[in-house]
């Protein structure tokens, strides 16, 4: 059985933390639009997929190839999630001031709706890839058990 470096689990935890930060930023916005709510649902599903793969890594460490692929995927996820979180921070601040509430919604609808759709699409793609790695880990586990 191969050793799972702590950084693999740490990478997953960092992504889960980013998902929580994005979710919180969107949840803190009063009068959240459908775009917000749909993205929050997508983030929850993404976090669930990450939790399953993290549990699997801790239970039965995968082979080195899978670990390398998971790390690469984690780096990709972290990068685009950090970019998105940075892009919505300004809208969160606007939402905290009551008189700017309407302007925040107008700005969001004009400038961020497409970005949210793109982010959701990337998130869905990453979730599929993560679930494929989970399948590969299961095959690795079965193969390892058959060798015993």
C-alpha cells in the first residue's frame, strides 16, 4: 500500500475551505438571486464529492499516479476558486451597505451573471474529474485486495 502524503489531504481541505468561503460570501448577500442560490447548491455538491474522496484517501491510500493527478486537480481547483472569490469580494462589500443594495444587484446581474455561469460550469467539470479519480481509487483498492 502506498503512503498518502499529508499535502494531498491538505490540498483537498484547502479547496473545501475555499468553497466554504465562496458559499459564505454568497450567503451573506441579502436578497440572493437565483444565480447565487444555484451556485451555493453547486458548491455544496462539490464539497460532498471532495469529502468522499478525502475519506477514501484516508481509508486506503491510493497509488502514486492517482495522488499526482489529485494534486494537479487540486491546484487547478484552488486557482480558479481563489480567482472567483477575489472577484466577488467587492460585491459582498457593496451588499453590506443597505443603500447600495439595489446597485449591488444591478451590478451583479450585468457583470457577474456570465461569470457565475462559467464558474458553475468549471465546478461541474472538476466534480466529474474528481469522481473519476474516486472510481480509479476504487479500482486500485480492488486490485490491491486481489493481490493479497
